[in-house]
C-alpha cells in the first residue's frame, strides 16, 4: 500500500514552513497577507452587525406597507381590468401558437 498521496499535504506544509524560516521576507509577506485577511474579516463582520438593524426595520416597514395596501378598499374597476389584461396579454407569436377554438379548456 502506498501512502504518498496521503502524505502529500504534509510535505507541502513542511516545505512552506521551511521556506518561510529560511527566507524571512517571505515570512513577513505571509504575515502581512494573513493580517490583512483578518482585518478584512473583522471589517465585514462589523459592517454586517451595523447593517442588521437597518435591514430588519426596512423589511418590517415593507411588510406592513404591503399589509396596509391589501386591507384597503377594493381596487377601482378600471385598474383591475388593466391589471388582468396585462397579465393575459401575449405577444403575437405565442397567441398564434395557442389554441384557436372558442371553447375554454378547464
């Protein structure tokens, strides 16, 4: 049984550590990259924490506005007809491809 494939990540990690120990500027560059990544993660986390109340309030206001609109009186008949017409309006090609009989299919 060969274990070369299982040992490959270990060799890569050991080689990286040795290169970083032998060449200090590479170690410094690696440290800066890791530090910048950590700072970016902290900034993103802080942004998410600060944005959460705003997004929550905006969502609740939108939901309340939709509820308020749905509980208002009936829609004027012209608006209801226009809405129904736009929902069933089809382009010329799809209208030709549809059934041409006058009987409704149920």
